[in-house]
C-alpha cells in the first residue's frame, strides 16, 4: 500500500524535473555571455560614466571591465574579511560629482599591508564594474588573477606604483 502512494509522487517529481532549470547562483553580481574581454589601455572615465548611467536608467546590468582614474576621496582604514577573503575599500572621484567604491582583494594582490592607498592619492584602476542597485555598485577584481567568471586581469596604480 505504501508503494502505491509513493508511485504517483515519484511520477510527478520526474515529470516536473524537466520543466525547471538549475539555478546559477553567483553571489550579488550579474553574469552575461557577451561581456567584453579587454579594457582601454588608458583611463576612460567617460566610458564608465556612460555604463553607470545606462544601468541606472534600466539598461542591462552585466558586470563589465572598466579602466578608471581619479583622486581617492575616502579610505576604509581597516581591511574586512568576507567569504572570499580579506578586502580593502576606498572611493575614487571619477568626475566632480561621481565617485565609485573600489574593492581590493588583499589576499590576491601583490601589495604592502593595508591601507596602501590614502585620501588624496591619484589612482588608476582596472577591474570589474558591478551594479546591483544604486547603493550596491563598485569596482572589484582589481588584482592580477582571473577566474571562471572573470577573464580580465585588474590592477590599481597609486601615485605611479602598480599593485596587482
């Protein structure tokens, strides 16, 4: 009798399994197959600002490589541990009215102890721009490494000294 009650449930599950697709969790960031694989050899804040504006106006929010530069306006003095390791955070002014958060994966970077950047420093940053919302956006993957989900090596140059 127990078998006769389990058989319909098993058949239902078997039939429904073909209707669903496995979730592709990847944290907070969005993934797209057509993400560019390179960045400009020189800083291009206008390109970044155009992408940011498109995302804020409802455009597709795929992670994208950027090459930005500007003056550091704030630095978190303490590194923070996340599920992916130790990170340092600072903000860069990319225009007179726009700044962006920079996330540096300290376990991956060839750099001295944090903080190796200070308010007022001039920086050049290559990394992955992510936009989850107006309050959750920034540039990460600012280190030399790449991975399954990111193929553009990043770096941060501070007053002429490159850290990757």
